[in-house]
C-alpha cells in the first residue's frame, strides 16, 4: 500500500509542471497587451514600455517563466492589473463563499442521492427505480439557471420563505447564512443528486449480482446490512469518484449559480478577470482550479486503499 501511495503522490508533480507551463504560455501568447490595459488608451509608447519593463514583459520568455515560477513557489501569485491588489488577497476574500456553498451542496447531494440510488437498485424495474431514473434525466436536462429562477419564483417571490439573493458569512450570522444558502445549494444539488444517484444505482446493480451477496442473503443476513454494509461498501469506489469530481467542480466556481444568486465567489472573480484581461488573476484561478482537481483526485486514489483490498499491500 505504501508503494501505491508514493507512486500516486509522485505522479502529481509532472502534472502540475505541465499545467504551470500551459497556463504561462496560454496567457503570454493570448492577444492583448497588459501594459495597455493598465495605462489606458491615451498612454504614450514610452509609458507602455516603462510598464512592460516593470512587469518583466520585456524579458525573454524563458526568463519570464522562471521568474514567475520562483515567485509562485514563494506563494506570490502576483498583483491584479486592475485593482492593484495582491491576487492571494483577492482569492482569500472570494474563496470562502464558494467553499461554504460547495460543502453544503455536496453534503445535501450525498444525503439524498445515495439512498435514492440504493433504493433504485434494490427495487430494480419497479416504480421506485423508474422515479429515480426520471429525476436523473430531468436533473441533467434542465439548465442550472432555469432551476435557480424556478426556485426563486416559488420560494422567494410566491411563498416569500427565503431571500432572493445575497450572501452572509456563517461567522457573522449563521441563521442568515443558511437562509441565503438554501436556494443556491438546492439549485446545484438538483444536478449532483441526479448524477450521484444514477452512479450509485449503476454500481449497486453490478454489486448486487455478485455471489457473496447471494451468500449473505442465504445466511439470513438482514436486507439493510446486505445493502449498506456489503453492497454499498463494495460499490463505493465509482461513487466516491463522482462525489470528488463534483466537489472539485463546485470549488472551481459555479459561475452561473453565483451570478444568479449574487454570491461573491471565485467563479464570479474568474469571469470578471477574463472580461478585464487581468492576467495574474486568470493565471492564479486556472492554477487553483487545476490544483484542486489534482489534489481531490489524489485523495480519491488514496481512498481506494480503504475499499479495494487488492491494493492494500
């Protein structure tokens, strides 16, 4: 097991190196001059040249890359070209709303979707199975912004149960945080419940046909233990993969949902940076999102040792 863990950790290094090179070259070769963005339309060539020199843009490409990597290893992601604020500060201000919404969404999705998937597999080809599959199809088919506006119309405008938009930090007022987080979490959970329930059903159907499940039932083991202790445990690997991927997507920033519900998360930060061609912020967000994907997938790979006895030793 130790060798498997070391191999998976070492495999992360070349992946992140490739991502860093790709991000650096992608933005350096993209049309547009950062110096012109900072100086404005009325800047003279001399002013533009001074700004390029201060940003290191006049240096050869390889010198710029190694300088950027050196600062990156020190935790310096640069300074925003638009607000003149450290990128780490901007991310720190925006990431917690996204994390809070993402954690609540995943917890809600797992709590609803896994029992739904187990029920659908247990009652295969019955009304329960058809109901779960119908919901899964609808969850994939309806755009997330449509779901969000439907929830706003029903729960905020018609019933007046919940606020329409906005965000309050849980440390400031946990009750207001829950009230404002319910609608975006339900909106996002609709999609992830459909995805996780469908994967849980497929994995459970495969496991429920195995010989050891029939043996456990023949020994008189209760159906609840058969489903949740024997079947679900052995079907957990693909389910965990879907959950981890979904969490990475949420942390990466769900732009549409944050825009609909006016949540100041990193998804909106990314969109604002792209529209303004704020290169340091764009670089940092791509690196952050890629790093999260790699890290979460590493955790998923390492968690396989808990469920797959073939790679424990």
